[in-house]
């Protein structure tokens, strides 16, 4: 995730923030559709910049930014009670930061701790596309009140030949009440079995 770290954690407002702001501003000019159509779940918005000379020592001169299913995620944000301008400010006002070590380095948290930005794979993007219609239907049915992860946006960053995909979600730990204990539930089976020594200790 090094390129994402550089692009999102620059001390200055980066081109990623500018692209996010531009796309959200453009989307805000488009009237809300009465209903989402099947094509909305396949749509995307793109920005491509060449020969970008601003602060070229720290920023790439050629880059691409893609937003997946903008109308769908806009609708989801509305149903989750998140204003687009608040969403934009959370993503762009100050650089996000990493939390934790190891696998947690795949996660960035917005400056105000309301959003989590997770690096995902192209396969994950395809998986989200495959479930997005059913996910949206469920969110509509439950009026945005759910314990499922709240997906708010999905993007692709392209610099040279490197592409980074990211999924933006609401941070479940952003509540004003302090969290005293967290449990990390593992989905992988790799190295998840107790050793013989640990089994003996457990039996004791």
C-alpha cells in the first residue's frame, strides 16, 4: 500500500483529495434519480491527469482516479445518514493515518475517525460488484439500520503501472464512547491452530 500512503498522507492536499472533491462536487450537481437502474451498478466515473507539475517532487505527474458505482454509493450514504459534504471533508480536510501494525496496515482512518479506508484487491472489487445490488436492497429494506459494514465508496488509484483499490466504510469505533476492548476476528485458517504447548497449557 505504499503508493496509497504517499497519495493520501501527504502534508499538503494531494491530487487524490482533489479528485475525490471534484467527483463528489460533480455528483452533487446531478439530480438524485427516482430509482437506481441496473446500469448504475456497473457505472463509474474517471479522472485522468497528465503532466501535472504541481509539487512534482512529491506527487506523480501522471495519474488516474476512478470511482465505482457513484450513484449507488451516493444513495447508500444518504440511507446511512451521511451527508456528501461531510463525507468529502472527512476524506480530504487532513491526511488519513494508519492504525495498528501487521494486517492493520491495510487500513487507514480519516482524520476525524469517522471513516475507514481499506486497501482491497481487484478480486475484492469484483466481489463487491456481485453483491452490491443485494446489499443495496437490504439497506433499503432495513432503512439503513444494520450491523453489516456500511460501504460508502469504492475507488481505484492508478500511478504509472501500479493500481491500488480501496473501499471506504464507516468506522464502527468512531462513537464518542471509549472502546475498552477490541477482538480481532480472523477469517483466515492460516496459522490459526494452537501449538501442542498451547493445547497442554489450555488443558491445565
